[in-house]
C-alpha cells in the first residue's frame, strides 16, 4: 500500500531533483555517505525507517557525478478519512505496510561561467512507480558574486488503483528560477520562484469520505465512498533564504521563508532557521526550528453530512463534485524542532546524529485532534571523503 506523504518526513521525491542544484550546495567533492533515519509517530501511527547511500565523484576537473539510493520500510496506521464514531473523538485508522526503493543520478558539466546538470531517477512501491528527470543550469557573473539558477523537471507516474484497470497515470512538470547574491564575504541571500503543475490521477485511493445515506424513508446508514480530487493542480512557491557567518563566535545562521499557493486554494507559510556553532576544531552543533502553517483545500470536508454533495462509488469523476476528508488537506500548523551534532573525526571522516520532534495541530475547529500527528525523528549518518571534509 502506498504511504501518504508525510509533512516532515524528508523521503526522496523525484521532483526534488531541482533542489540538488541550489547554489549553496554546490561543491566538487569525492565522497561516499550513509544515512539512517527513523520517523515514528506516536500512538501506533506511521513509522518509516529509511536507509540511504550517497556517492559523489569528480570526473576530471569539469565533470561531477552524484548518485543517491534509498530504501524505505513503512508500517503503521493513518486516518482513513472517516469521521470519529458518535460519542468518540478518535478517528478510524487504516493499517498499511509497504517498502520503497528509489534512486537518483545527477551528472553535471562545468563550462565557462555556467554549470549544466542532468538528473534522472526512479521510485518504486508496490502500487506506485515514478520516473523523473531534471535539467538545470547555474550561471555565475558579477565576478562570481551572483549566481543564477534555472531548471526544469518532470515526473511520469504509474499508479495501481484497486477499483480501476489498467494502471492510471499522473504527470508533473516543474520550473524554477532563482538568484543567489553574495552581499559580503559573510553574507549571501537567495530568492527562488517555482511553478509546478500536476495532472492525472490525483486522489488517494486509500482515503474515504462518509455520508449518511437514506436507504428507505426513515432508515439511513453511514456509507463510505472514495474521495474525488481535481485531476489537475497548479502550484506556486516563493523562497527567500539568508546565510550569514559570524567568525568572531565561530557560528553561522541559515534562515529561510517559503510561501506556497495552489489551485486547491491552499496557502502555506514555512519559516525555517538553523544555527551552526563550531565547538573546538572537530564538532559542529546545529539547533533548528521549523514552523509551518496552511489553510484547507476548498474541497476538504471532515464529513459530507449536512452538505449537498452526493458522493459516488467507482473511479474519480473529472467533472466533480470534488471532496476529500484527508486530514492533510485540512487547515493546520506544525512545529518541528531539533538538534544535530556533526563530528569531523578526521579530515576525511565525519559522523552526524540528529533528533527532531514534530507536532501537528489542527486549526479548523472541526477535525478532531486525534487526526493530527506527533512524531519523533532520529537520523544518523557517516561520511567518508577522499579530500578534506567541507565544514557544514
């Protein structure tokens, strides 16, 4: 069963191939790394164990190759979309289990003043196969104090839906443009604008909606139906980032703000800040805080009772009406905070470990608190470089 997207779980997504090209991450380094992450929600909800291997290799002075492989093991339970039974505030849960295998490869070539990178990737679950690509450029000018980012990416997904045959399709296209400006030797700022479009099968085949249907005069039953989302979704994102180092106290700050808006009428704000503090010659401490807030999709309904919506069984209806009781489309806010330790054991060998806590709180006054998630995220990693480790 395909796992639902998790707001804080940073699993591999093919569309994020664009992120690999962010100017702040560009560095030619030969290295291999391994990461283990354990995302675990409270009360027997979703648990995801992730193992990732990462390879970076320079191919001469102008070419660079990156490869990433990820294995996810997913178990637990998630809200089905049905409302809590009368007299209870506990929403029904659906059990799920799945494994995901994914990989990304990125090849870049440095020309005079411009870096061009081509990325490809694939992600496979028992009922979901996604293939993606990306093409990106980084252009330096103004004596390399200014870097322009431009890129395109796309995915082509095959989805196995139990009430439809054959496989259904979903496609996405992404476009990003941005600029990073070095203000002084200590400070850089970034501005990125992203536009994305998804078309095809957009519903979650495992999410339900419920409505009391009158079978006979005076006799009604609460019946469940598959959700029905629009078959297209446009998204826009604005990203502002700030990096500033403070050599006098051996620290640096990485702060960002992201605004998101889509044609579901969902608007979201994300504030992210992390402090990097060097302790001695080998240790870096990084406390971090992330705040996220979103409005509900215009077709989100905790229950279809007391509405004029008439749900139907079978495949989604392109013409509507649209409805979903997926708590991830409700109005909510989250706070994630945590602490990371990076230990550069030698010039070529580094270890890191992080512990984060995630809290989700609904804010529509209707969806029960039991639908929301609280999670703990543990991450450990090891990295071996064939050249001195670049300070994080």
